[in-house]
C-alpha cells in the first residue's frame, strides 16, 4: 500500500499493489491469485476495486480509507446482509469482511 501526498481526494492517494491484494484475499478464496485489479471510480472516501482471479472469477473489494467513515462501511455491509435476508432486492453478496485493521490498515468488504 502506498499513500502519496496530494490535494486529491484521499481515495485517489491510496494505491493497492498486487502483492498486497493477493495477501488480503488469496486465503479467503481458496488460494486463488489476483491477476487484475481495476479501480472503480465511485467515491472519494472509499477505494473500490474489481478483482479478477486466475480462474477468471471476479469480486469487488471496497475499503474505507477515511477514518471518519470507518463505521459506515460496517453499517453498509450489515445493512446489505439484513436486506438480503428480508427482501428480494437485487443486492450483492457480502462474501468477507475485515474491520479489525490487523491485516490491512483500512476496514474492507468483499
């Protein structure tokens, strides 16, 4: 992970390298390797990436990179889980979350 100084939004200052992405998601997804990570330009307080694995499956990883918003990513993932249980809305599956900040400096959701 690299953070560079800039007047740009914080999310544009945070860069994920492929080695770090593999370390974060490989064990969670049975040892699959990240072959591509495409930045999705949706927010200034989150970093959202579309990850492609070596078996050509995809997941989206969303990391909250602004400390004042850390609780919101937890709330958002819980809301998605609850709505999926109680409605027929077309929502993404929450496959994995890590809010501990032990393995990665930001809370993230897959």
